[in-house]
C-alpha cells in the first residue's frame, strides 16, 4: 500500500525535519506520529470508562 501524496508548507516541513532521526524517511516519521496519536486517542477513550 502506498502513502497518499500530501503537500506541506515550509513551516510544517521544518517541524518534521526537527523530529526526524538521522536518515529517517518522512513516511516512517508520519507512521510513527499516527501510531502515537492513535495510542493517545485509545488512552483518552478508555480513561473515561473507569469511573
């Protein structure tokens, strides 16, 4: 499966460059950010269940 193409402004690219580790590809970084987002979303979703 290929990643969809997106167009980012220079500020967003600079922010992504600051997050990249060594020769990490943008798609690897984006996948990692999505995984973090989904993990946080699941944590927030389930945290309300424990009342």
